[in-house]
């Protein structure tokens, strides 16, 4: 799941790298993303892939909806 998340984020245009820096099973993990461009563009690219995005600027919180329709 972690590798799939990193791969999905890395496919957003402008993303140079996506690496999980802290893994918290059942909690909130941290991913460092190197991105060239406007942070709003990163948020839009993530949303286009189905991620739910909150926050702004250099710190975004992303999650995928669970199959039941609620956030994980």
C-alpha cells in the first residue's frame, strides 16, 4: 500500500520524488514530496487522482476515501 501511494503521488505532473519518511500503521504517515510548481497545482493533481486533499502551501494532508465512502 505504501509503495502504491508513493507511485500514485509520483505520477502527478511536476512531482520529482515521493518518499515515505515516517510510517504509522493505523495512524498518520508522513511522505516527503519534491515538487516543481505551485502547491495549488500539486493539490489539484492529487485530487484528479482521487486523493482527498486538505491544507495549503508546503504542508498538505492527503488521504484516499475508503471503499465504504469515508476517509481512511
